[in-house]
């Protein structure tokens, strides 16, 4: 261990005192020298005690310095960690500021989008209403009510534009699904001037037939194509289709497993109002 300058000085003084003691030991028998020797010994002891105290202070100071140094290293590591953390937080803050700017820009564009999408939805609802009117007349009350609800919804201010658009698209999706499903439902149909309870069978949009509850009457919806647009009428069917229609009704009601069925396919016929100009 390296000694401090004060410790070295104390050691030199101690050695000098010891040499002086040994040098004068030969004259110890001389009474006049005893007093001088005692003074030298006392001085050496005081010097040694002072050196010990000085060394203790040096040791205490050294321990304090080591403690402070360790604390300094710990604080330095904390500062380094905080610097890295601040850099990460700054990066996140910059990213959030960029995102806020994008959101603000999007909010400015919302009003423009709303002004454009509202007329679009109005046109979509009008087109859907015309389509339902010209389509095969299955579930007329349900489909008409759906269109009426959409028109009423467009006048409400408590419904968000996004929700309005979702409902319009949903109505279109329901109409699309009609074209690839089979369905059986009950209803009332005027037949020869009388309202009769019948069972309707819809197969996509290619076939819509009915059968009275007693099975005595069968009919199909037949489209009529004319210059003024698409219309149609109910046409009586032969009893030859009765078994096929009954089987299809049970399949549509999930009372039978899917199987081949024999049903008429609605075909277009020329109406009497057709223009005399031949089609090219």
C-alpha cells in the first residue's frame, strides 16, 4: 500500500527517534542523560501517536473518496440510462406529433367526404328502390320496408354518416344474397279475384312459384319484357310440377337434405306493347 507524505514523515521521525534512543543507550548510566532520554522518548511517542491519528484520518478520507466514487459511477449509469430513455421518448413524441398532424388533416377532409357521400347514398337508395320495384316480387313488404327505412334514416341527424353508409351497403348485400339462396315463406296472393293463403318458393332470382295450402293450384311468376320496362304476371302451372315443388319447399325449410329438384324457370316473354321495330 502506498503511504502518504504525512505517514512517511512520521515513519522517518520514528526511526530517527529510535536511532537516537539506541545511540544514547550506552550512556544510560549517566544520571544527567536520563532526563534528556526521557524527553526524547516522550517526543517519539507523541510523534507516533500523531502519525497514527494522521493515518486514521487518511484512511477515513480514502474510504469517503471511494464511497463518493462509487456513488458517482452509479449516478453516471443512471444519467446514461435516462439519456437513452429520453431519446426513445423523443422518438415516440415525434411519431405521435406526425400522427396528430395526419389526424388533423383527415378531420379537415371529413367534411368534404361527407358532402360527397351523402348524395352518393341518396342515389344508391333510389337505385335500390327502383331495383326492388322491377325485380321478382318476393318478400315485397319486407324489401319495401327496408328501402323506406333507409330513406327515413337519411333525414335523421342523430345517426353518423358512417352508420348510414354501413346500413345502405348492408341492404345491398342482402339483395345480393337473395340471388344465391333458396327460401320458402307463406303469404296471401289474389287468385281469380280471391285472396288465398299460399306457400311461396324462391330459388335465387330464376324461379318464384306458389302453391295453395291444399295443393290444388300452382303458379309461377313470369316476366314480361316491353319497351317501357320490366313487369310480370302470375301464370298457372300444371300439376306435373306439384311433387317437385313440394320437395323443394321441404328442402328450403331444411326438412330434407339438398337434392335435385324439378321446378320451372321463369322465362321472359314478349308483351303486347312491344314496339313493332325489330331488334337488331
